[in-house]
C-alpha cells in the first residue's frame, strides 16, 4: 500500500469537505421544497417552510392536478418542449453534419458565422420587431423557431461528428447512399452519446423557457407552467383561483415543474458524460 503524503491527505480531506458542502447546498433546498409541499395548510401558514414534515398531506398536489389552469399550462409546456426539442435536434444534427465535412464549400465562413452568434446579439427590440413583422405574435411559433438552434450544442455535435472515422462515411457513399441517408443510417446510430446529451440540453432549455413566452404570448391561456409558477411565487396568490395560497401549494407547483426533467435524466445520464467529453475534445 502506497503511503500518501501529508499534503495529499490534506488535499483529499478538503476536497471531500467541499464536495459534501456542494451536495448539501443542492440537496437541502430540494428536500425543503418536497417537505413543504407535503405539509398541510396550517403548518405552511405558521412556519412557511419545513424540513421535516410531521404528517404527509397530499392536498396541495390534489389542488394542482385538479386545477384546469395549471394543468393546461403544464400541457402547454409539454407540447412546446416536445416540438421545440424535435425541431432543434433536426436542425442541429443536419447543420452539424454539414459543418463536419471537409469538402463543404465555404466551411470556414459558415463556421465563423455560427461562432459570431455566441458573442453578438441584435438586441431585444430588433428581435421583437422581426417576430411581429412575421405575424408570429401570440403563437407558439414565435417561441420555437427563433431559438431552434443553440450555438454551443451545434459546436458540440459538430465536433463529435468529426471524431467518426471517415472510412465509415466513405463506404456509405461508395454504396450509393445519399448524404441524408449517410447521416441517418451511419452517423446518427454511432452518435447516441452526443445525441442524448444535446437532447437533454435542449429539453431543459425549452422546458424552462420564460422570457420568450412573456414577450410574445399575450393570451394567458397559452402561458406555460414556468410563467404561471413565476407569477405564483412573486405575486403570492394563485391567478387561477384568485385566492391567497401558502407555500405548500407553491412548492407543489414547483415539483410539477421539475418532474419531467427528473424523469428524463436517469434514462440518458449514462451517455451524458461521454457525449460531452468527446464533443468537446476535437475542434
């Protein structure tokens, strides 16, 4: 057994302490949200937040699932997230495949044009004016199409595609496969890690989208759950029932907002690290 030096042991101790502090700083607020959501109104009204609920009360969840307004906003978030993620993955994968090809004409120009979007922004007013002139105000198209492609995700996927052996792509072309067929039959099946990672990025981003909804959607019936949650937390009352609510109801809505991501992550977490690492190595 190799004996570790005092400096090494001190470093490992400090590292472990730091990891525990970070884990607790994440776990304790999450646990407080869960515990408060399971508390009755009397406890939530008296204490606000709790760490250890004395009794388990699911009344808040029954109110949330029985509320047409919050369930409608949940369905709106679900629909827009699925549509946005599907469109984002379609555009990102095709663009990344094209940019990863050495034979692409003006490849450097297109790549620089993509990189510029990471540093320069036209601003909110031009963004709103373009969407309004296109007649997209008060439609979900306004919150799906303009943010369909993320530059960071595009670069990750493009870098990953460049690690695929060129012999695989050349063999598909020799067999008469088109570029689209090569992408679908050869490239995507061997790119599951980066596809899973980018899908998670897009899903979380679209699910938590708030700014575009507030800016482009005027009909409250089209609001997503994140907008309803923000109004609930800061206004202190439910816009659906026009009645004051306690923290247990707010935390129950918050759990509903976190639930889809919490359910999705376990299925793709095994691909997450490998996809990010391989997509970040080769430039």
